[in-house]
């Protein structure tokens, strides 16, 4: 039960009942998203994930786990 908010300034806000993260995002190509969710004051830790958006469903994941999100 996680909400994702993609902002035009390249930040992504992820909220769930247990966590809150603000990440920096970009798209290195049409099939991947790069997320850096390092806490302020710590070294960057970008991670590249597979990314797809079909109709109102967004999928972000890797070969082990994929999250599926519906547009509100």
C-alpha cells in the first residue's frame, strides 16, 4: 500500500504506512529508471530498475521482485 509521487523537478516521494522516502529519479533509457534514495548528507547510491508503464499501471522492479502501481 505505497503511494508514489513523481515531481517535475526529478524527485520521487514514496509513502507507505511504515516508510517515507524522497528520491531523485531519471530515465537512462525507455526501459529503466534510476533511483537514488540516499539520505541527505550521505553519498549517492543510485540503483537502476526495470520500468514500464502500460495504461494506468506502472511496474518497477528487477529479476527478483516487481512492484505494480495504479494511477489515482
